[in-house]
C-alpha cells in the first residue's frame, strides 16, 4: 500500500514561549516522517481568532487518512475545538507530547493538562479517536500512531469495497447470515450475489489457449501424493477459477465466496477447494458457504497486515489447543513446501483438493458477526504449530491444510465466545490494529489474547 497520510496540527497557548513550542512540534513532525508517515501539516495553533481558520484551510488542502492532534502544552480550548469540530467525522489521534529535562530539572509544557482537558469532551461529542502519549524525554509512540492510522485507512477503504458471491445461505447456516443494509451502513461493503448460471456462462466463454497456458503455469510445481488426477478434473477446477477471477475484475469485487456444498460442489461437477484457493492466490480473499461477515474480517486483516489471508475452520478442541484447517483450500503464499493435490472424487462430490502443509507461526484470528446492537468481533491470537496426522472422516490421507493452534488465551474462554465455525486468519500479530478498527467502526471487540 501507499504510505500512511495524516493531517497534522499541534496545539498550545501563546503564553508558553511559542518559539520554543514550534521547535517541539518540529521534533514531533520529524519523528513521524522518519517512520514513513506523510503529513499534510499546518503551523501550530496557539490562539483563537484567525489561527484556527488558517489551520482548517491548510488541513483541507489535501486528502489524508487520519488527523494527528498533537497537544504540546496547555491549550487555548476554544481555538482547539474550533479546529477539531471541523473534522469530527474523521478519525483523530489525540496525542500528549511529553516534557523534557534541562540539567536536573524536568520541564513540563503541561501537554498532559491540555490533552486531558480534551479527551472526555471528544468522547461526549462522538468523535472516533484514540488517546496516546509519550513519557518525558522519550520518543513518541509512533508505532501506536501507525497502528491507528492503518485502522483508519482500512475503515475508509471498507466504505468503497465490494464483495461478490455465488448463491446465498449455503446449507441453511445461521452463522453466515447477514443484513446487507446494516452492513452497508455500519461497516461499508456492498454485496452482490450472483448465480451459478452466470458463472457457467463465463466458463463457456473462456479461451482454450489461455486455459491451457494457465493450467501449465498453475500445475508446474504441484505434487500428487495419491497419484495424478485426470486432466479433465484439473481443467474443470482451473476453468472455474479463471471465470471467477474474470467476474471479480469486471465487477470490481475485492473478495468472493461460493455457495459450495449446496452449490458449486453439488451442481457444477467439481469440488470448490482448488478453484477457491486459486481465487485467493489471485488477490481476492475467499471464504466458503456465503460467510460474508467473516469475508469482511478477511478483508480487514488483509488491508491491516498487507499480507495474504485465509479462513480456517474448527475441527477438534483440546484443553490446550485447537485443530484449525480447511477442507482442501489454502492460498499459495500460505503453503509450506510445494503444493500437494489429491483427487477426492471418491470421498466428496468430485474434483481435487489441497493436502498441502500450512505455514506455521504467529497468527491472528478474527470472527465478525452481527448481534442485537450492531456487530461484534471475536479476536484471538496464538501460535500455529505442526498438526497431528489426521483426516476428516471419509477422506483419505494426507490431511487437509491445518495447524495445531495454541492460543495465547484459554481454549475454554474461546469456546465461550465463539461465533462461527470459521475464523479469518493472518500470520503475525495484528490485535492492536483490529481493536482500533473495531473502535472506529463501532464494533464490539471480544478479546481472547491472554
């Protein structure tokens, strides 16, 4: 992604050595820009009168993702609020800049007083903001600012996002239901449901030469532990994937889902696992079973982390770990070693599936669901380790892509909060960013992280 872009204004009072305060603000700006944040800046606001209007005009000169309101000493309250109320619909990072020592004396410009005089009024006025600080003689909490900035940018991107799916309400599941009006209003994505006839017509229009080239590209590193499937089975999977990607590009979808068990698998002479894996590998996060809310969670994790994401499903629970995996689906970037493909025609409804190994390591999991008030997100962190040898009943070895997941929190607590059979998943630790995003979007965060 492009660098974070922030509006930046510092606040103080004209009675506290304005020239010195300008130096302090400049030091803060340098710390921010040194970490890659682009600033749409304005000079410090130390008074009332024309200063707030000048700052507002300059901050409006360009677009930015969030506003850094850096309190560097005691403030002229009316001047500050004139500026901030102009941007009350934007994410705001309220910052308290720490003092400094000269000789053996701590010099406090009283930023702590100025910032605490603002925090509660901003809350009462309904601002979407976060309050951060640094201690005396310490660097700014730029990492915290960046995490908030990423959340602000993702909240903005979600307002312009589009999600597509084939069918609706696979298997009649109640954990995958959603209200499209509420989702559009509170979080942002547009949802468009298509049918299998549209997909099949797109498949029929594919160019045979392009299909042949794509099969060669995709399968060049595949290995077949159970023997090579028939060519026509591989071609059918690739055709479904290629047609789906064309639909995503034509419709400007950022993510996609199949009605898989009652849809693609049952009616289209294929198993959805490999097509969906290839769709995800092409840059369109995917989830099974029309699970739109958790597909939104995948989009959130993708844009926060700038990494490949996937979804995983609960298979077994142990007091210390959870077996997480998925029935034959995994994006290429999350495969450990070479892709392993097996024919599952004798066990499922026809087609091929992954039995590739999933990368292990630190993971962040998220599950988004509606509740009676709006939305809630279950957030879990932990370590993905080597899974046992296992199979889903009726399916031959090797096992599905999976990990033995050791959560930072308690398995019992996770199961008391679980919202779905699915989690959106990404490698790395992105809990703080998710919590900030939930705060900006009014989503209740349910944490199982320690």
